[in-house]
């Protein structure tokens, strides 16, 4: 039985990342977050997950001639391995997605998508109903107007999906800042203030 309890911490052993439909055509329509910030955040999430060996699943929706290809920056991180050309609106309804998630052994899913209220929310709600604890990384998702954003977030909260940002789940998985990979994780997250702190720490160590 899945243990998707919120009482269990996120870890590299119990968590998978699901990134849904971060496609060029869709992102051009996003209005609740700057496109550059959205791209930065989802790529940083995938990059940091890779450092921590957290499995990441990427999917794109058809028709590709309308929604466009997955953003190249994300493809570069995941190595071009995606579940492509999905016809079903809800990614969770695609057997390939469920099989990929099941294969990770994860009980918790961190999900982001474009659009927030459909591509992130629908699979988050469906996975929750299937026994997974689901989290939606709001700032690695985007949508087309304020109403869609607000109603999408309200629906997720009402259902019990955990709302988060792109960096917090990764830091929870990191767990210990003394781990040798911590600087690489923070570097992948690319949070300006954190980068400065690590640079300051390195400078102090070098001067000691």
C-alpha cells in the first residue's frame, strides 16, 4: 500500500518529479508569471532533482503543432527522454505516465505544469485519489489569467494537495547542508541569495 502521508518527509527514495507540458506554445500564453522566471524555475527544479538522483518524468501534450515542443532548456537537463505527444488532457490518464511513476517506487509526487489549473492540477488530483501524496510547485507552473490561477489553487487546496514552490521540496530532500553535494544542489536551484551565501562561505573557508 502506498504511504503518501504528509507526516513522512520527502526523500530521494520516496519522491518523484512530474513535469507536465512545459511547451513553447503554452508558455507564450502564460500571464501569471514571467516566462523567463517560469522557465528558470522548472529547469532549476529538474536540475536539482538530477543532482539528488530524484527520478523526473517529463511529458508533453499533442497536438505538437499547436502547443509546441518541450522547452529546450528542460530537454537538455533530462536528456530528451520524455513521454511525448500525449492526447489525453489529464497526464495521469496516460498509462505511460502511471507506469513511469510506478516504476520509480515513489509514494510522493512533486508536480508542475502549464497550465496550472489543468496540466498540474488534474494529475495532482488524480494521483492523490490513487494514494500518492501530491505537491504542486506553483512557481514552476503557469496559467493564462488570474482567475484560472486563483480557482486552480483553491481547488488544489480544498482537495488536500500541498502547494509549494520549486525549491522547498528539493531542500527537504537534501535534508543536511553538510552533505558534500549541498553546494551543487543550491547551485542547481540557482536562488541568487543562496548562491551568494555559499560564495561567502567558500571565501571564508579559503581565507581561514
